[in-house]
């Protein structure tokens, strides 16, 4: 069972905006946190840089358990990957909160091609802090792309599977940001409108997925 005492240990970090191209550059100060090559930091004065992210620190076992919990939620249509990542991420963040786990979100912007017949302008998923030995690493929970929690650079690479030379921007936010328009707004709670949109979006894509998989007339 996921521990209800996990609030006791959290890691605090400032949201970062990163940009890069084909993993050619690295940010040494952040390498340990990401456990992999990183793009260079995008220097600007966006207000969301001043926010602090509080992430619950999980063990590797707890992280895997959390991933399985999310992946098995039949109300979240992970197999419908054409759209709806914002709603999937928001529902997962709410589920994590129900289990007393504070997650963040990671937004990736660019010409994303996780597969040849699928393209996005951005993608978002929950991010968690994981204690691995003496280090604390960030891992992404994204059952729409992966079968296990993955490091941030692995998630970025998966999103760029077919167009790895395209530039991208990586942004970390708190769990309350629903979509790109919320970044920098310093939300401190889940808004009712976002929760309503989450439910309606997931319901719509569950129906579409059912129609595609089974040819059901809806």
C-alpha cells in the first residue's frame, strides 16, 4: 500500500524552462536530478520561475506502485493518445493527492512525434521525486507512452522518437496547472472548472476509444 506518511519528506525545487536540440548540450548542475543529458537552461524572466515545487519523495517501489495504480484506472483512456494528455495528467495528479502524494507536472513543447502517425505540439504528464540510493531523481508517470516510470530525458526522447533534431522547450509546474495557458498563474488548488473539463474530456475520449477498438455505435 502507498504510505500515507509520505508528506513528511518532500523535495523543493523551482520550476525550470529548458530548451535543447538533439541532446547536444548538458546542464551539469542538474544532471544528477535528471540522471541523463539535459538541454541548456533557457534564460528568461518568466514569473513562474519564482514558484517552488514541493514534491513528495517516493521510493522506487512506491513509484512503481503509483504507476501501476494509474495505469489500471479504466476511467483514464491511456490508449487514446491523439489528444487529452492534459486531462489524463490532471486526473492522475488528483489521484496522487488522494493518496497523500504531491506530484508536479512536466510540459514538453515542440514538434513532437512519439510515432510516425502521431504528432503533438505539446505533451504533459505528472512528474515525481524518487529516492535512488543517495540521490533524488525526477521520474515521469505516463502510461500513454511507457510501461513503467521513466527519467525525464527518456520521456523527452520518447516524445521525439522520429524527429530528434527538432528544438523543444521543457517546463515544470505544480500539479494544479491544467494546460499551457495556466503556466505561470501560480495556482494553489484544483479549480472546479478544470475538474469538470477533466471529467468531460476523459469521458469523450473513452467513448471514442471504445468506438475505435470495438466499432461500437455511440
